[in-house]
C-alpha cells in the first residue's frame, strides 16, 4: 500500500514546529511535500528521521465509525502526543 505520512518536524534553523507530508521513500531519500516550499524536495531518510522528526502519523483511509477503531486511534494519538514531548526534548538538545 502507498499511504502518505504526516510528519511533525522541528525546523533546523528556527527550531519551530511544522507539519509536512512524506510522499515516498526511495534509495535512502524521502520526498517531502512542504507548504514552505514551492516544489516537493528530497532529503536523506536517516538524517531527517534522526534530526527533525518529532512524530509521524500514517494517513489511513476509512475507519469504521461504529467499531473499536476510533477509540483505539484516539488512545494511540494520546500516546503519540506524550512520546512527542520526549522527542522534542531530544531534538532540542541536538540543536545546542
């Protein structure tokens, strides 16, 4: 399957948080779709994940609104937010 991923990243120069879309990965390069850039661009997968990504969210189509998928997704989201706080501390230390 070829779903896109939303990524919350810490911008390297300003340290501000920003959302981007990860469109694909090929040969060690991630294709980034970014509202701050007029064109998609490629970055090194390893360094981008290690140095900029705070959290990733897989964009999945169609959760059943009557099933357990939505409460499970909410619990997963809360856990991800807590992990993001820890990750932001790690990224901040790397910037110093």
